[in-house]
C-alpha cells in the first residue's frame, strides 16, 4: 500500500512532458482508403468522413478511439457508391458508424501495434493494427495499414459473398495529421 502511495505521489511531480496528450483525428487532415480485388483487378475506394481521438505519451500512442462514416464511402461511380451504402454492404441507415477502439498499444521499434476491437455492422472482432507515428513540426502524424476479412463483418452479403467475384481480403490504408484538442 505504501509503495502505491509513493508511486502516485512521484507521478504527480513528473514534468509536463510526461503527461498524456490527446489529439483529434479528422478527415480535414488525412485519408482512409481501401482496396479489394474485384474479378481479379484492384477495386479502390475511400471514406470522406472520419474522426476520433489518439492519445500520446511522448512518442508512443497510449489510446486510440476512431470512427468512419460509412455513408461517406466513395468509389468513383454513383451507382457503386449507392450499392456500398445499401444493406448488402455497409447498411448505413442501420449502422451509421464503423468504430475502432484500442485496449492497449505496444511499441515495436519505429512501428507501434494497437490491440483493439473493430466494429462494423454491429459485429466486433479483435484486430491488431500496426502504424507509425511521426512528427511534422508540432503535429503528430499517424499512418498505417490493416487487412481484414470483409465476410467477418457481413460486408458484401447475398450474391456478393462469393469471393471469386469480390475478394474477401480488404486492405485499408490510413494517414492523419493529428490536431491539438
């Protein structure tokens, strides 16, 4: 008990540079795009709206809580964009957010690994996301990639569940310059 009190008292005297700082991630300063194989060729799209919070301690992320707006998905053709928002894909009327929340983050040299849960269409699955964190002036920049199986989240149901036509593996790339809150 005494040791806990001493540690708590000592942490109160740490210089401000050791305090966790939380930053805003938003679509004004970044991008989230995806690629999946369709009939063997790359099919690409992006999400125009996203946001959330990334907390840092020195040069290490401590917490990540971010979201995407699936109603802001764009693939370049209006009919495809409409199909992606419909019930077979993102069902945006019923599920207005895609959410990733970390429960821990570990540093692995210049790469960091977030352990968390990705929730799409009400289905949450554990997902580890590797990313890098750099600074450009005073602004931290987070970037990385992740791969997920779209079928685990019911993305592309019905005729679209056949992976011969639309691949099951989706690669997601993200980059965001974080802003002070």
